[in-house]
């Protein structure tokens, strides 16, 4: 048998991950015109073996996780040759102009990173808006480019929106209306008809791009998040043979809150054009069923979690999402991560201090002011902690053109300055406020460094930062303080939970996390890691694909309850 170079690379990776040492020598003896140069093989083998050794050192919690190849097999088993299209507002990679030429950057945020892993494993086409200044320069005539750079696994197909339309739809409607509507944090949504019309138009354009990516074959469309709530209707009108799944990543509000939304029925009709609607937690799935029951004439099957309306059936399920925990754990165990953590400790003057970490977008749902108020109260009431603890808050600027976000940014900077005036020392502030996005390699050392991570979101569909921190604590030396108003709190019951609305309780939780006995810290973190390891991003995707098969939603087939 003659191996292609890619076959050999995949085989080496497979052998390294499965610990099949005897077969490795066979591959090393391969020769022939289709075999890569020996140096390429040797380097690849060494990297694979090093990765395998680290897996072994991390123990069974990592080695037994679901892997990319498991998702690849599941996609073939459940869907056959049907194409898969992922659609989202944000693209996974951006091309930007720099003085040294065009560079590719990975889009910030845990969601884009998690879905990138799914796209790599399934070979999906990803449809998203092109927004970076060099995005048009690298695509073909159809707006396509292969990604990720240097290891092209899937196609990114970009569509282009007019700037004014984009501003109305994304900044004003999605962020100024749907976001505060769905997050119960007492920020009033703005309902403006022109912005709703922009949302309709953008969803139509996304539907056209998705159909272009699919071609004539029946396929599976995975719509991601609230930006694309009407897309399924446009797709279904043109292609009733498609299988359409929507995953709504943010909370779904209770029906009384949802009633305030002027276009509530139109949005529900758009979502019910899907075959399957997914949420992070069952509570939000129940809210969705209750909302449909109140707003639309329909039959709710509470036993099967399904909605029947106008001859169609839409299933509703919960699928808790997690990051690629193995990737994070392996990165955190690398020597470079340890070195980088030590460099951060030195550069920020953290020697001899315990470190409390916050990582968030600068968003009013994340509870950053509440967190800083609790930290201030902790230092007020426990003077023995002053000078022995430092807070590192990474706050990624977000939606800065909206007044609510600018006001939040000003408030956070003011609170940080007050903390440092009250409790800082020359050259050693009480809090370091980092107002920029950090990439994966920069973020991992901060997780490694932190003794405590605080996630104090006021309302969150899941919160991947909590799970990323847990995945990075390979030495079990860390503690997580977690808001009960996150989806993650339903799973991570060994975190120290405290309401961000109760300043005294949150301050006490941070203090407790800082002073946990080593045995309890290790016990709690071990339990948290078992949860995160048991539900990684590949499990999440496999469960969705499995349900498309189990519920008879495979592309090109007649669905239960659909017209015959």
C-alpha cells in the first residue's frame, strides 16, 4: 500500500495518541516518492511522541477524553457524505494588514475557538461575515479561503455586509436589543423597527451564502447564536430538504420578559423552522417551550421536548458546551507556559503574593464592577490580606460604540484606580487592569499563574472561562469562585458559588478560596476537572449529530411531522 503524505501524518498522530509503539517503527521504515522527507517525518514523530508523553503524565482524565477523530467518525456514521455548514456572525480567523504583510489571527472568544475544533474535525464549511481589513485580499471569487493557515482542514466562506446595514443589525439590534432582552441584568433593550428590518435583511443574506456553500446536495446546517434567529425560515423556504440545527448560546428569558419584544412571534417562527433548537442548560430549554406555548398556537410535547406547529415538529434539547480541555491541559503542562507564568509574575510584581484572576469581555453581564466591589470589601475587612494578594483583571474591550459599554469601561477603570489608591503599594498595585484581548498562548500562563479565578457573571448561558481555568490547573492547585447565574454553575458544583449581587457573600467566597487547605483545594479541583474532561467540545458536537440521526433528522430524509 502506498501512503500519501497526509495519510502518514494522520497515522503518526493516531499512533501517538493511541500509544501503539510497535507500529511506529513500521512507519519510520517507509520509503517512496509519496513519503515526506525523513526530516519532516522525524520532526512530526518527535512532536507526536512528546505530546503522547504529556498525555500519559496528565493521567486518564485527559487520555480518555473524546478526540477529534471520534467526531470525524461520528459525522460519517450519522450523516454519511452529507455536507456540513456552520454559520455564525463572527469568523474563526481574520486576515489583517501589518507592516510585514498579511497576518492571520485567531478570533477572540471561547466560542469561536471551540467551534473551530468542530470544523477541523468534520471538514465543514464555515459561513461568516468578513470584517478584517485584509479578508477580501485572500479569498477566491466565491469568498472562500482554506483555514487554519499551515494546516488547512476546512473552508471559510465569507460574506460581505454593507457597513450601515452591519451597524444597524449587529451593533444596534443584536447588541442593543436581543442581548439585554435575553440577559436578565436590568438593562433595558431598545426596540427600533429599522434595526429589526436590518436583522431580517442580514439573515436573508446569510441564508443565500449558506445555500451557495451547500450546493445542490442535502446537508446539515448548524446555525450559531442569536444573530441568526431568522435564518432557518429563509433556508426552509428555498430548501425544505435541509436539516437545520440552531444552537442558542445565550440564555432564553422567561415568557413574561419575552412578551416585551415587539417581534416576538416572528423570531419564534424563525426558530421553529429549525429541526432542532439547542441551549446550554435545560432551564433555558424549558423557558423556550413556555414562551412558544404562550405566544403561538402549537402543541407542546413535554415528554419528548418537541413543538408541533403547522405540520412541522421542532425538537428542543440542552447540550452543555465545553472547551477542548485536552488542548488546554496539554498547553498548560508545556515548559513554555510555566516560563511565561513566571515572567508575568515578575513583570507585574506578584512575587510572594497570591493571585486572583478575572477574564472577561468588558460587558455589563459579566459582573466586573460587582467583583471589584467584593475584592475591595475583602481588603477592607481582612487587613491581613493586604499586600499578600493581587488581582489581575483581563477585560477585553467590547462594543465600545454603545453608551452602556463606554459607561461600564469608565466605571471599571475608576474602581481599579480607587482600589490601587486605597490598598496599592509603590510598584505593587492591588489590581492590574489589562484592557486588551489576549490570545491562547498569552492567556494560558495567566490561568497557570492564578491561585483563584473569579467568574461573577450576572447572567450567562454557560461561561467557558470557568471551564478553561479548570482545564489549565493540571497541578490541581487552584480554586474557582463561580456565580450561580451561569450555565456552568449547574455542572461545576465543586466551585465556591456566590451571588454577585451579594457583595458580602462574594467577598467571603474570594477570601475562602484564597485560604482553602491544600487538601481541599486539590479535592475540589480534581472533581471539577473530571466534569470538564467528561464533556469536551467533541462530545458536544457528537451529541448534536447523534440526535439528528436518532430523531430522524438526517439531511434528505422526511422528518417526523413534516408534510408528505
